[in-house]
């Protein structure tokens, strides 16, 4: 009777590395596109947005609409961006409070007024997200990467 050995199960810890705050901010700052999650009475909604990072704050602009209504009523948000670097996927999630910028000096100092947007709609509403938590992960498709990394 012949048998085939079972492959060792892959634990999430073998393919997911937690990122420290410095790496999370580096990746957030290098990305230009992310997703803003807001909540309203119907639940969560997610909007694609262009953003910029200055001094550990995330800035974005928006056209009038449901996103602004939701932010006004419930300023608690989540912001996520992800990408690929060195053939590995990563994701960073920031949770915080969104606030509409109300002074020209603050808008100008942040640089958000010159932020490129992906749509042609007019976006004269400027926001900043002040973080409460920041988490990030890097995924690898190589289940043996920890063994090699720990031995080097």
C-alpha cells in the first residue's frame, strides 16, 4: 500500500508579515490612490480616492455628495491602500477621524488643493484624516520565506 505524505498546512503567520508604523507611513506616502470607508444609516460605504500624506495625516478632496454627508454625520472613517513591492502584496489600513478643512491657509499648507484627482468632477471640499490606529501587512506567496529570513 502506498501513501502520499500530506503537505504541511500553511499558517497565516507563515505568509503574512505585520508592518511597523514607519513602514506603513512610507507605503501610505508612496501610494496615490486608496479607499475611504464611511458609515451611514444603511451601513458602510467605500469610495475610491486620491490622497496625499503630510506629517502623518492623510488629505483628500471631494465633490459634493453622499460621502460628505456621511463624513459630516459620522466622522469616524477607515482608509485603506495597497500595492505591490518587490513582488509582494501589501495593505495598510488607517482608522481615524475625518475633518473638513475650513481655512485657506490650512488647505494651502497641506498641498491638498493641488492633489490630482481621477475624475473630472469639481472637488472644492478638502478633508484631513487624523489617525487613531494604523496597521499594515505584507503577503508573500513563498511559505518558506520566514525560515530563510530567520536563518540569515
